[in-house]
């Protein structure tokens, strides 16, 4: 099956195959073609280019141009047979809208049971995230709910959120465990993530986050819980091949650098690379230990000193910031601009979770990147697409308009500019989301 998207007002986010991330001033630019077409075969982008009165690549059929106006190919979405090749061709009329890569969300916790709307009231009344957690709420509250929820029901609830983010233009998502905190419940979460991988067109990476909080059974015995993660959980997770990455909440009141080092060293024995929660609540040393273990990304970074920026230079680790969490918790936003000015890359992701960011809307993330972190629309666009694809290890297959990559695309209504996407961030601009496995 071949698909031809024509009448594209602006094809945005074009990159050469060699670019798997953008750093420093490279983030200032989004390569676009005005009045373009794009072709897809078997889910892969096979060609694109300008199409002013032009010929769009259907051999021996020069009538298939895509000049604005009534389509020579029939109505948008129609399917015809190319008589020369007997290939079925689907035509999609982009009607002058943008076509851009689907968003990549490199940090989420979207598999969870129920919600924490009660804590929302506590938060509004003035309790901090740490105070709610210290009272036995927070992550442990979600762990209790998840324990009571069957795997089937957990899948059902999670799929509601998965469908929600797909409709909002997310095409690749990383999903963490970490609301189990017992061997059985962590495996339950990871099996649900595997089932979501199997049953949706999303590109999905799964992350084992047993070290999200100390499970209730280990209260007061944190060292024993870390041993349990290393000796029992990691081997079981690896045996079922359930995790692409390992994560640790390396932060004040959660796990120390030494404990993180121990867990990451153990995970390395199974070939599982880290992605780290670092510096959300305090400067924690999480960035340094992550870089030491060649982490794919270090995430949050709301609290950062210049030492973290220095440490990330010349590393292959993607600093990933989560402005939805800063917004919801009312804490500092990461110093994205300083990172970029220092020549580093930055990715933005949603952190979709019930406690600190109950939203997976990547367009809102892109808007917060601009409004609260002072990124330009181009920098924020790159942070939410190619760089967030890198942060979850999939930038060789998604995150840009590149021949050979998966055709995971958003088609929008006609827009005045790229800046309109984060500027008018509540306007429903998405016409169609195309996702291919
Ligand atoms: O990324 N910081 C740790 N984990 C999540 C919050 C999890 C929760 O509160 O349920 C985060 O913010
Ligand atoms: Fe998180």
C-alpha cells in the first residue's frame, strides 16, 4: 500500500538521516518545505519534496501533481489503483495544513490505577509534593491502588490514556513501571506496557522503575529494598525481557547516588541502559551518576547548577526537562535556555503521571517550553520531536521527516506559522494523526 499526502502547506521537521539529535544552535532551526508532498510505502516515508505544479513521483503518471485547488487525484483519502504497477494508492489531501513528525514523549508513567484527585486538594491547600509523599501519599498511594487492580483492568484504564495521547499527536512514548514496588506488581505493570506495545501503533519503550519509592513492606529498610531490586526484581524483569531501560528516582528523600550506582551497575549486567529521575526536588548527584553509567537521558533537572551542565558536555546523555511537572507542582522550570546556550541538546517530555503531571499533551509541553522556559518555537519543536526521540533511543526511526523513517505524522489545519502551534495551544488544530508500527 502506498500513500501520497498532497496539498501540504508546510512540511516541517525535515532532517538528514545522520542527525539523531540537535544540540546548541542547531536547535534554532526547523527545516521546512512550503507546498509539498510526501509519500509513504509500507509505513515508511519514501519520498517528499516541493510540488508546485510538479510531478510527485508516481511513475508514468505525470497528472499527479499537487497544486492547490481541486485535486487531480480525487477527494482526500480516496484510494485508486495505479494501473502501471497495480499498487493501491491512498491519497490524502492535507488541504494546506502542516505535516510534521508526531510528538515523541520520552518520559511518562501512564500505566497507573485510578488517580490522585484527593491529593490535588491537599496540594491546593498548600502541601508540597514531598510533604504529601512523606505522609504516605504520593507514589505509595498509587502503589496501593495498583495492587488492588487486576492486570486486565490496569490495561483498560491505561489504554484510555494511551488513546488520549495518540489523538493529541504523540507517536512514540516511553512508559515506566514504578507503581508496583513489589516483584509481582512491577511485573504486572511491565506486562501491561508490553501489551500496549503489541496492541497499539505507537512506538513504545518500557522502563523498569522499581526504585521509584521504597515499597511499604520495606518501610525503614531502604537498603534491603535496594537489594531486593538488584537480586530479585532485575533478574525477573530481564528474564521476561520486559524492560528497555532502568530508572531510579535519585532525589532528596528517595534514593541516594550510592543506591543508584548499585542498581545501575546491576542493570548493566543485563545490558539495560539507564534513564534517570534527577534533580526534581534538589541537586541530587543524579546527573553525574547517570552520565557515569552512560544514561540515555537524565530527566527533570528543575534544580540544576553549572556542574550538571559541565557534566553533560561531551556525553551521549540527553538532558530531558518536564515542564508539565514544573507547572503542576509550581516548582522551578529547568534552565533549558542555559543548556542550549552551552551547546547542549535539550528534550522536553510530559511526565504524564497521577501525582506531578496529570497530562500527556505534548502540545502543551511545547507551549510551556516557549512560555515558561523561553525557548523559541523552533527550539521547543525540536525538543519535543527529534531530541525526545533520542531520549528514548528511537531517533533512528522516528522524530523527523526523513526518508526511511516511520511515517508517524501529524496533519494540521492550515496555520499561519510554526509559532502558532505553541502560541494558540488550546486551539484544536490537529486534523489527522498517522501512526505506523
Ligand atoms: O516524575 N518524580 C518521580 N516520579 C514522578 C511522580 C510520580 C508520582 O507522584 O506519582 C515524576 O514526577
Ligand atoms: Fe517521572
